[in-house]
């Protein structure tokens, strides 16, 4: 397909979605507080607004999945590199999950557990995220220091 044609179509669709979004925002401003009490106004203004939001969200998610796949099929070497990066992240989060504990020690966690807003598994997932973040920060600092030191010795 012609690149200029694709660009024109995507520009037209973007402008259309923006115009519809602006129209719905103006309608919400126009009706103001009446929207909270009137189900007819909600059905006529807010429902199409949400439908437009869902359409744009799913279109963006679809394109965010399709374009990288198309790029990787045209560049197989990039696909191998992307696969290695993906495997690295899976290993990182796997190791972080194994290191994380699901304990609910501490007053704040115990109160949250009693309210039912946190479980052992959710505590472990939060710990996994924190440990993965710490590992990424540590690797970044080490690579930055290594890069600076190696530049000094190259001169």
C-alpha cells in the first residue's frame, strides 16, 4: 500500500477522533451537573463518549501489537534481539518473584490484610516489583560506572 495514502488515512481518522472527542467534551460541559441526575442525558452524551474512548483504546492497542510484529518480520535480526530482551525480563521478574516474600509483617500490612485490601499473593507481587526495580537500578548504576571508567582508560 502507498505510504502517502496510509498517512492521509491515519491523519483523517485522527482528526475525526479528535473532533468527536471535542464535541463530546463540549456536550459534557454544556449539560454540566444535569448529567449526574438524568439518565437520558447520560445515555445520549456519556455512553457515546465512552464508546469512542473504547474504540480509540482498542485501536491503539491493536496497532501497538501489529506494528512491532510487522517490523520484526521484516528484520529477523531485530526479532532475535527482541526475543533475548524478552527472555531477560522474564528471568528478571521470575528471580524477583522467587526472592519476594509474601509475608504481611508490620502494622500497616496487617491492617490492610484485615480490611481485605491485601493478600499474601498481592504482597508478594508488590515485593517482586520492588526487587525488580532495585535490580534494574543496580544494573544501570553498574553499567554507568563501567562506561565512565572504561572511557577514562581508553584515553
